[in-house]
C-alpha cells in the first residue's frame, strides 16, 4: 500500500542521514577542509597586501613630498627668472634650512616665492630668507605674512636685501616689546614708512614712534596714518613756524630735519607749564584733528624699555627664534623637518627614474588616445577588461572569505538535513499509529455487527465503515508518499 511505502521511505531517509553514516561524515570532512583552505588563502592574501603596502608606502610618501617641494621651487624659478645655477643654489638653500630649522623645506620654498613676488632677485632671496624665517618664528607669525611685511618694510626704507636681518631684528624687538603683533606693526609701517623715509627717519626711529603709539592703544593703520600726518605737518612752513615759536628747533645746524622723536619730546617740554586748555589748542594747531591724539601722547611718551630694545636689536630675531624653538614643540618641528629632508633625499634619488617613467607613460597614453580615437568601437571591450582586472586584484582575500563562509554553509546544511530526517521519522510514526487505530475501529464494527445488528443492517453498516476506513488509509498513504518525495528531493539536492 501507499502508506507502507511512505513509511519505509521515511525510515530510509532517517537512516541515510544519521550521525554515523558515510554521507554525514563526508559532509563534515568537506566542511573542515574547505574552511581550512579559505583561512589559509585569506591569510596569504592579507600578508601579501601588508608586505606590498610596507614596501611601497615610504617611497610613495617620499615622492609626494618631493613633488610638492619641487613644484614650489619651480614656481620660484618661474617668478624670479632664475637660471639653472641660481635655481640649484636656491634649491640647496631651501633644503639646508629645511633640515636645520623648524621650518620644512617646502615652507622655506614658500617664503622664497613670496620674496620673489616682492621683486627680490635670486641673490637677494638667498641673502634674506634665513632672517625672514627667524622673524616669523620669533613673532609667532605665519611665514608668508612675515615675509610680505619684512619685504615691504625693507623696500620702503630703501634698504638692501643683505640688511634683512636688521629689519627682522628691529621688527621683532618692536613687536615683542610693545602692545602689538607683527601683523599690526606691518600694517602701521605700510602707511608710515614711505613718508618716514622721505622725512629722514631711520627704521629704528619709526619703529619707536609706532611702538609708543601701540602702548597707548593706537595701532595698525591708525598708528601709521598718525605718524604720517605728524611728519607731513612738520614739513609745512606754517606749522614749522608755530613749532619754532615755542622755542623748538625743527632742523639742525645743517638745515636738515631733526629726528621726529626729538622734536616731539621738545614740544612736550615747551608746553608742559601751559594750562590744559592752552596746551590742547597748541597741539591742535601743530598736529591737526587727525593726529592730535597720537601727537599729544608722543610728546610725553617715555618708553625706555622699548627704545633700549630697538637700539640694541642686533641678533634679536635669531635669539628669540632659538628661544621659541627651545621646547618640545621646537624639537618636534625640527624632527619633522629632518624627516622631510630624508624624504626629499629619497625623492631626489628617484626623480630621474620617475620622470622618465612618467614621460614614457605619457607617451603611451598619447598613443592609446590616438588609437582609441581611431577605434572607438572597442572602448566597451577595454572597459570590460579593466573591470575584470579590478575584480581580480581583490579576489585573493575575497576568495578566502567566501570559502570560509561556504564551509559554514555546509555545516548548517548538514544540520538542517538531520532535523528534516527527525521530522520525517515523527510523521512515519504518526502514520503507523493512525493505521493501528483504523484497524481497531474495523474490528469493533465487526463485533457490533455480530452482537447487535441483523445480518442485512450489519452488512450495510460494515460497508459504510470500510469505505470510511479506506478513505482515511488512502489519505495517510498520500501524506507519507509526499513526505518521501520531499526526502528524496532534499537528498538529491
């Protein structure tokens, strides 16, 4: 019967996938071997990637640093029009300062570029760049901004490039001994220095005036325009006459203008005994509304520390820069600069080879471009090959991961088959129980027929009961057949 066949199929499936069968043992062995293979392949892939990265990373970083520095120096060459020898000398100077200061070679090259834009020649840049670095570090100012301020001040006073150290020293002493930053002092100098130079003031004298004004809170462009207006009024004959009426000499014995600080100091003494209202009126006549605030303060200013610092400014920038770089921060910056020097050396050694290689690739790329233009129909094929190559490049590690996952899947599948076998066994047992109950029911009907019913009536009841029994049996057999088919399907899958 069909029910018997289904029961036997269920039992066979259970026996086939029991823990001690050859199939289960084979599945477990395959699981372990596949997982082990995947782990080994993945490990090899990761090791190869790590080794390749370790070998390539220093060269890539060094080449990138060298390219950045070389680009900066090429910009310097283009701006100043340096010849081959001049360019080599500036490059060597930038690399030397990059190794021996807290600035990197690329930063030094940036400072050279700013000097070149300010009109400095290669020789002037070579002479000035070290002092500019000291000025930037001593005042805590960005190198590009410090370079622009120093270059503008040097030009305004008509000084030679080899006097950049003097400019750096005076600017450092003024900024660090008065209530202003180098940026504010540079802004003041921008307005005051051209007129101060024409008036005959030195860099040091002008710095003293601007430093004194900063201590009174007059700084930046306001301080520069104040000094400029005071100096311009001192050249006015009418104003000079008013000053001389106070008993103050504007010129010396050789008819040259005296120093502005001396004139202002004498004016202060001359009006010291006047009532405040009269004193203010005198100041208004001499300095005018725009410069009266600064002029009045400059007549009474006594900043000995500031004046002494400016008068003895020689070497200030270098000494202050050394102090600024004396701590752990300076040591760390010098370490980074030294490391950059190593990178530049590596990049320099690779320069020729990389240049030739890049040129070769550029030529190849040009040829490929021409070929593609002539053969546009194969672009899609080339793109497909490129995609396949990209996939292949990452396949080693991916294969290891995939095989490990596959081994886990095999283990899960074996467990699932075992669970399915148990379920089939349960269904088979249920089918047997159902058949037994049907048999007992049929026997009970037979007994009832003999004892209680007449022969004809009993025969009819028995006929009906047997039909019902047969229906139930067919249903159970169909169920068992379906389960057997599922088992065979799972086995073949």
